C-alpha cells in the first residue's frame, strides 16, 4: 500500500471513530475542505506535514498516535 493510501485509510478510520464527516473535520482542523477533499478523493497524492498536523489536532490526537498503525509501517514510500 502506498503511504498516501495508508494516510487516507487512517483519516477515514478517525472520521468513523469520532462520528465525523469531512466538513466537520475541516471546521475543527482549520484546513480548507478543498484540500482535504482533493487528497481524500485521490486527485492528489501529496499532503504537507503541517496539514496533517492540523488534521490530527482536529481529531484531538498527536501525529504519533496517527502514525501508530501497522498499515503505515508496511506502506511503500514511492
């Protein structure tokens, strides 16, 4: 699995865990919905680390918690 796909999978996981949708995540994280939606749809493979940090803040977790998953460890970094 590519790293970007593993990150999408983790975002979807936390959306479900927090009973949130992308719009709510945008409001909580302060990231434009277009940025998150474009990444989640696969139209772009790039997500800046500071953007991911704000997403994690929207979920109320740390980057360490976000990356603590076997799917991240096993992803291919292309």
